[in-house]
């Protein structure tokens, strides 16, 4: 007749040295091997089959912890589940669950076709610089919690707020994608509204928006005239930027293959646009003339239109007498002029700047890019800036005053 297990104590576990199986009760055994190594075993019977399940070495698992593990296994057996198979399934699941870093990388790759090159580069850089070296990077995404997200964001939030805000959105998107793929359940620890906004200060209070210093639109004809005397390679591309209201990166990356001088149009591919959409830029007569001169002076017709450095246009603007103004501010000058001096509708002005306006429903109905209306507006702007067609500028309608 089998003797009833008397149970083990911590002292007894430490003192036993003879190889064998020592019962604690309820299926839990201390196994002492031939070399004296000690480990825990849970013995159970399910569907007429007896099985032994290892619970870990005594050096790492205490008697109390072993009893707790055995209790969980006993509950599974009671429910008709095999604890060994359950553990194997969990191990297999964990092998398929990505780490936080893997989830972030997968999210970027999934979105890459819809991202501009600049945006994708930014997200790649944030992932490498801030997620990859962080301790939570190697944590399975289903185990990432609020403290892990804060460990990444908190050091940046006050000093590099803009980067931190973008990074938070990146992590939130990666965790949401993991949930959709079945790798995670529950709330998203990177969610802002109703969660992190209760912990971190508002980005607007930490780093109020900084506006690009712009040349007043009234001074743009003077800037244009002074660029005649500017020495250096940045003046011509700066003039094209002024005439087209394009972004600096769009002008610097301009390729001759994008330009059709006969049709007076510049097609910027989606990969180079902040919006991720192809943008057609109408070229005014002064813009076409400027590009024709550039092509005539170029050593070849292939490749970049402006093989210059990133700061060349800023240098030209400084030499023209506006050292405090930014190149990006040329767009602001155009937008202010369009609002105050023309009757062009808001959507036409925003389209000229390649801004995406309205919600998805509005954009679904506005399928065109208002190209011809934008051409008329850009012709007006060119006439005003160059002084060659100021008479074509249509004053904005104002209400009569009493």
C-alpha cells in the first residue's frame, strides 16, 4: 500500500541528497538526480495516461513557488487540459509574438508604400535612435505596458518634444497593428487621449509651435530684385522655390525627368511629397524661363536640376538682405499674399501648397487637383513677385464700410 506523502519543508529539501523522488503531495515531487541535482516534477494522470512535467530547478524555484505551479497544473487537469501541451502551445505562441522593436519595424514597413521618403526616413531614424537601444525593445509586444512606453518617451518629452510626439504615435500604431494581428489584447499603453495625457504634459505647453520667420509678402518683389546681385549657386533655385511655392526638399530633389517645359508643368512623384501623393506644379512663364536657362547652362540634361547643398538657398536669402528669414517662409509669404490680395478660394490656395485639406469624405468628392485654377493663381503670383504683371493681380473683395 502506497504511503501517504508527509510533505516537504524548505529544510528537508535542502538536506536531501539521496537520488530518488520525494513527494510533497497533490502530485508535486522533488527529484534528486544521480549527480545530486534537484528539480521539481508534477506527476499527473489524464485520459488514462500518466505523465511527468518538469517545473524547474530547486536552485531557481522555491518550494512555495513549486506548489503554486503544481496547483495551476492541477487545475488544468481538472478542466481536462494537458498542462504539458498547454505550456508547449504558450512557448510556440511566444515564439511568434514580436518584440516591441520588431513590431515597430513591421509597422513602418507596412506603411512605407504610403509614406513619403522623408517621412519614412524620419520614422526609421526614431526607431533606431530611441526604440532600439531601450530596455523595452526586447520585450514581447503583448507584455509592453505603460511604464515601458514612458521609459522611452519621458527622457525626450521636454527636450525633443516634436520627435517624442511622433515616436509616441509610431509606438501606438505598432501596438495597434499587433492587436489586429492577434499578438496582443487589451488597451494600448501608448494611447494619448484618456491615458498618457494624464501623465505627460501637453506638447503645446512644453514646446509651443514655432512658426517659420517669413519675409512679408509686400517685400517679395524687393527680394526678387535683390537676388539679381547675389553671387552663388543658391539664387536660381531659390527663385524657382518662390515662384512655385514648393518646399525646399522638393526643389533640391528636382529631376529633369519630372519637368515638362513644353507643357509648363513639374510633376513631383509621390515618394518625394510630404503628403505621399503625386503633385503637379504649374510653371509660370518666369519659372519656365528660369528652368530653360538652367538647362542651357547645365553640362547635361540628365540628373538633378540643382546639384547644390541644402544650405545654398538660405545663403542666397541672407545675401539678399534677409538673414533672419527662412527659406520655408517663402511659402508663408505666398499664402498670406493669396489670402489678402486675391479672390482665390481657400482650397485652391491650399492645393497650391500641396496641403491635404478636408476629411476623407470631402477628399473623395474632390478628385481633381484644381490644376488650371492653380495655374492662374501662380501666374498672378509670378507677375506680382517679378513686377512684370502686377496689373493681373485681382484684389480680394472687401465689404464696404459705412
